[in-house]
């Protein structure tokens, strides 16, 4: 395997001690030591999400599995789910909700913008949804949705608030309980500095109540929280054989984050991102998102006119072992996506990426000019 | 983490070089190196399953996720699914199928027995199912279902054959194509000597055809093979961020198995199991399954009358770091389950487990006698 500096939208590089934990010999999924590790993982997840939710656990799949878990457990056939779409992952939420027989309603903003409270309220009043689903940190665009007031809106109109925190957990201020979020999910391979493979999931007591009152079984056995809770709760009833080594990994990743302290981690991400933004703009590059809405974890950079963005990122991968991402969906071919997440958010990486942009991009501009 | 010798129903100990592979720094899920590794994993899975199925890949969850994937992709609402239940995992298949709105029919055999061809044919004629689901190696009972003729029966009555190979893959002769199996799944933590976390999945062209002709979308986004195939096939369209490190692990695990050779691995499992059986019987213990139907990977031992089986296995765990399993469902409290799977199937482990049974069990019998 080649060595890579993973500065794309994720996976990001893992902390070396997380990789070490990952390679410990497995133990049984009902071993007393494992059971105590499960409790630590849950408690640490509550801390990084700033929530007291009882039902907080890592799903035994990637972030997308945890995304589906929020839908599968909360949606009943015929429920209206309002998805506020401003990028790729909003579309995915809408697709998933439709598979669980929701009546899906959507509102849209251009990729790179966010929703105002007024827009959200108008839509909630119009559709009276059971669930409002929205992405906090849109990995496809690099925007961070301001959260003030959204939870109160949802309480006012009696709907659950479902939040994607895939690219914010560990890197961006996140306060699930004070924001009144009812369902949230994330991943391990970004702000947590762990390889991909687990999907942190959490559910408020309001969402639990809806689950308890369902008419039928959750139409997804693997992600059924009412079953999973019997294993993660005090009963320890076997559900599926836990991915024990991945849980060794996430436990160490969360421990490292707690050791640093959430506020310190958020500050570090902010500082390094700001230095990246300044540096890129100094090189004459334009950023896709206005400064007040930018994610510290993921920056979208406009590909200069005439430059073959894909050829440039392939060149960085082959010559320097540096991976940056391309655009998805509406932004395909238009932006690069540069991630500075978790372990990778440090000044050395900012310098490295700015240096290769400075030294290599001119060749790609010139080749365009000379070809023309 | 304590050191454990995992001789229960799984997870089993991993091969050290698999653990090493697991802790390699992650690379991107669209990195050319990763894409080539994906192809190797698929090719090696085809080999260990003895199949040419195009759609052969590891699901990004544990074996239970792969089990659900076989159901989710093949069942349409109203389809009749016949489940031949002879243990815990047959019940799980029936539960899952019902969640996908199948009309579930079941036939049952006592836990520890298998189905005859005649019984299966009678039930198929009676229910005319779209799918017959059956477990090859029942982890809850330790029986191995003879497979001769079942595939032909399914072809004769135009139904798909769905097979659970969780406890057989890598340890027990398995010939998916010559057995005419249409859907199968397995896990990584038993015969493959890898930690739990991926779920090998395969689907024949007959099953693919049913998937292609579905009226609606697969009601499970994460496990939807029509989407996954765009990532695992030549298009490489992003679906979810792959659990890259787990795939480093399974790739190494499969490579080791191919290096040993399937037939050699099967012979090794058989030899060590036979030595275990002889040794246990010499100690005066009775095995739950008749010899011709016993699984070489997992042995069910009757707990002698009056012995507290749970206390005994807890004692082995605490004093020797040896994990053995207890009974599930109908066999709860009645048997111990001893696994010799993958890396753990060797003569040293046979000796270790026989030695602790010989030295420790008398104390548990005596305490009963003296208490009485």
C-alpha cells in the first residue's frame, strides 16, 4: 500500500495510536472487557456530540448506515419527511426516506448556500412534516448550516429534527442537546481520525417515543435500534457479532479527542482552515463558499477556468501522494475539495498543500495556455 | 485488552498478519491502489466460495448485514419465502424476510437435526415459494446440512436457493456453483481468521435477473446491490465510503487461505475437529449432533447434568483466558459451543481445550455432588 496524505473529503488519515488499537487481537463481543469498552464508547460519543441521549451508539457500518438508521427507525409509511436539500447528501436523505415509504417533500438551495429560518418555517408550515432532515456540514459543498432556532421551530410545529453531522463531528462546534436535535449520525473517518467502518448514531427521547409507538417492526433488521438497544443496554442480548476491532479503534479515537478537549479541537480546525483560505486566496484562487458559511473541515476551491481539475488532482496523487477531492453532483468539474480533518488538521499539512498548489498549478495553467 | 483464546462460536482469533494489514494507514476509497485491491478481494471470495458469480463482494457490515442483503435484494412484497428452520439463524432469516413484506412460510426440525430432500420437496410443492432459505452450517446447533440435490429441487420448482454459509466458509467443503446456490452470505471472523466487520455476499445471474426486474427500489439503501454494483463494477461510482482497513484485512485473510489451499484448509478443520470429538468423548462427554452431521468448525457438547454451564465457561475465561460459547434458543443452558475455526483450528488448541476440560470440569461436577 502506498503512503497517502488524505486531504480530500474523507477518509482522512488516522491517528497512529488508533491504527495500533485497531490491530489488537479481537475479544468476544460479550466479553466483560468488551462490554465495558462499549460503555466507554457511548459515554465518549455523548461528550463529542454534547448530548445526554441514552440511545447513543456506533452502528456497525459506515456513516451511510448510520444515516439510514436515523430514517429506518423514525419513519413510518406515510409520514411526511421534509428534506432541506443544499447538496449531494440532502438528495441521499430524500432517496432513503422514500425507500421507507415516507411522503418526501423537499426544498432546495443552490449548492454552496444555506437555508434561512424563514425559509424553513415557511416549508414546515406548508408541509407539516413529521421529520425535518437537514445537513449540518455539507461534504459536497463545504457549507455549514447555521443551527440557531431550527430546533425551536421543530418543537413549535411538533416535528423531529434529523441532522447530518458527518463532516462536523469533532471539527466544528456541535451542541446536539442545546440545538434540540432528535436524530443525528456521523462517521469515523473525518473529525475522529479513525478509519471508516462505524457510524455514530444518536436519538433523543422524543425520537425514542416515536420508535416505541410504531405500528410495525422497523423494516430494517440490522439497523433496528429497538433490537440494538437490548445489546447496548443493560440486557446484553446478542444481536449481531460486533465489529470489535473497529470499536477498539473508535474508542481510542474518542479518547484522544477528549484528551485534547472539544473546544481545543474546534479551535485547531478553525485556525488551520483560516490559514488555508488565506493561502489559497494569496495564490489567486477563489473559494466557493462565502466566508461566514465556510466549514473549517472542508474547503471547496473553484477550479480556475481552463484547468483540468481531475488531471491536477491525479498529478498530486501520483507525484506527491496527496489526495484532494473533486466536485460531486452540481459541483462536478467545478471545484476541488480540500479536507483538513481530525489528525490531518495541522499547520504542516496546510503548508504542504499550499506549496504543491503554488509549485504545480502554474504548469496546469500554462499547458492550457500553450494548447490554446 | 486481555489476551483471549477465542474458541466460541465467533469471533475467532485473527491471523497476526491480518491484524497487521488492518493497521495500515488508510487510503482513499477511489484510489487506484484501493480499486485494484477491491478486484482481488472479489476474485478471492469467488475462489473460497467456488463460484463464478459476477456480483460477489463484501458488504460493509458484519455477516448479519450480508444476510439482510440477500433478503433485501431478492424479496419483493408478497413473495413467498420458505425458511427451513433448524436453529437460531433460521428464525432470524424468517424475521428478516417478514420485514421485507414476504409471505413467510416455515418448516422446522429439532435443533441438532437436518432436513431430508423429501421434506424440502414436500414443502416446496405445498408453498411454491419464490425463495427457499436454509442454513448450511447452523452456528447455534453445530449441524451441517447435506446439500446434494437441494439446488436441483429449487431449479425444478423455479425458486431461488438462499444459503447461510457463515460458519462454513473457509472451514467446510462448499461449492456454491455446483450446488446451484443463488444467494449466499458469510462473515469474516470465523473460517477467514479476520476480525468481524465485513459480510461476504454473492448472487447468481438468476438472482440478478430477479433484482433487475423488481418493480420498486430495493427498500434498503445501504445494502442495495444495484447501487453497490456501480462502485464494485467498472464504473466506480461513489456509493458509501468503504471501510478500507477492514478490506485490507479481508484481502490478507483470503490471500492466506488461497496460499494454504481450500482443500488443505478443509482437511485441517476436519482433522482437528475429529481429534476434539474423540478427546471429549474420552472425557465422558456427549456431543449433541450425530457424527455424520457434525460441523468441523463448531462442536456442541452436552453440559453434564447438574453442572452450571455458564459458571464453567466463565471460569475458563477468567482463569485461562479461553472463551467457549453457551447455547442459544432451544439449546440455552444445554450445550457448550466449541469453535475451531480458521487460524484457531490447530492441534495445540485442541490439546489446550481438552486439558482444561479434563482438569477443571471435575471440580464443577464435584461441587454439584457436594452441594447435593
